[in-house]
């Protein structure tokens, strides 16, 4: 079981999309991330529906009843009330019934997973390395080269 906040769902999906396109990623890590994607996508769709419901509730409407926009953004009748409700929605804890991917599988992969992707997927990765640090970057003495 993995838990994270609803406000991070989009970043998780972007990170999953990026990591699933890394050549040389360990097959077990790839499989774990593939299993996560549909569950997180379903939660993201629920979150987006709730966000759109908030927009519909707080958006200013024109004479025809359509939501008004300015510079590509919806105009809110009470921006502070919308922001408060949105922050409450984004702070909700999401639980997804999948197993996290082991960090050692990612580190041992031939493919390069960037730190930015790792940060996006932080809650989806379990640190199984233990007390001994695993070198992500190995510094070699110049005499050894």
C-alpha cells in the first residue's frame, strides 16, 4: 500500500511516464511501475473530476451560463473560497494498493533515471538499501584511470 497526497498525482503520472521510457531499466522495476500506472491514473481522474466540480461551483458565469475566463484562467466569484477548498482537496491522502518499487532495482539498472524523476516518484519507491549507502556516483581516484 502506497500513500501520498492528491495534489501530487499529476507529478506521479508524469514521473511514471518518464521512467517507463527509460531504456535499460531493470525488468522488475519496469513491471512494478507498469502495475502502478492504471491505479494512479484512476485516482488522478477522480481528483480531476473533483477539481472541475470545484471550478463549476466557484466560476463566474456569463449571461449564457458559461464559465468565464481571463488569460486562459477561469474567473472565480470568490477566489479565496475556491483556493481553500482546492487546498483541502489536494491535501487529501490517497492510498493505492500496489507495492513500491525497490530503490536497489533502479540503482542497479543500466538505464539512467534522473534525480528529478526519482523525486516525482519518491513515495512509489521503497528504500531497501538499508544502512549502507549505495553509490549513485562513484568517484574514482585519478591514478586509477
